[in-house]
């Protein structure tokens, strides 16, 4: 795995990558356990790995299907 793939993204960055229209939609994915969160320090905001976000996008969105499934609304 490439080191850049393990970069930690903010929730806003990850929501953008997944195409979420709202921040709340992304939070639902985290709450349902689709993405593991990480904190850089005890009081820092939580983040998610870029590789996990990309894996989620690849698993849920079929590449060859014209009727793509939305990850979040």
C-alpha cells in the first residue's frame, strides 16, 4: 500500500471524495461502522484514512453499471 493512501482525511475532505451532499450523510456512514476513525491527539477531531474511503467507494459503486448506487445523499 502506498504511503499517500494512508493519509488521514478530515470528515469534510472524505465527504467530498465520496460525493456526499451533506456532512450529516457522511457522519451516518461513520456511525454505522463503514469507516474507522482516528485521532491524531487526545483532543483532536477525528479523521479517516484515504485508503478506507477509496475502498468504500470501490465496493459500493459498481464501475461497469450505468445505474450507480449512491453512497450518501
